[in-house]
């Protein structure tokens, strides 16, 4: 887990540095929107980055699992 966390941190901090180079007015990504906040730290941006990256994984898998379950329970559908 520690190695994976280090890798994720390296990816996140690289993305943060790229976003800082582009500046806060770059419209292409959500991370740039958080750069507009006053006194935002790289650690806070790292947490935002990880949340944005992983947020859809669990909810999407749960939605697909429940959809398949209900379809299996209702073959006419």
C-alpha cells in the first residue's frame, strides 16, 4: 500500500505542478478551478486530485451491480 500511495502522490503532485504552470484560468480541468482559492496548499490539492480521480469508481460499480441484479430479477425487462 505504501508503494502505491507513493506512486499516487507522484502522479498527483506532477499534475498539480502542471496545473500551477498553466495557471488558475485554464478551463480544461477541475484542478485549475481549485487553484483560484486563496492560500491553497499542494497537500490540499493532492487530496482534491485523489478524490476527483477515485470518486466515480465505487459509485459506478455499485450502480452497475444493482442494475444487473434488478435485471436478473426481472427477466421481462
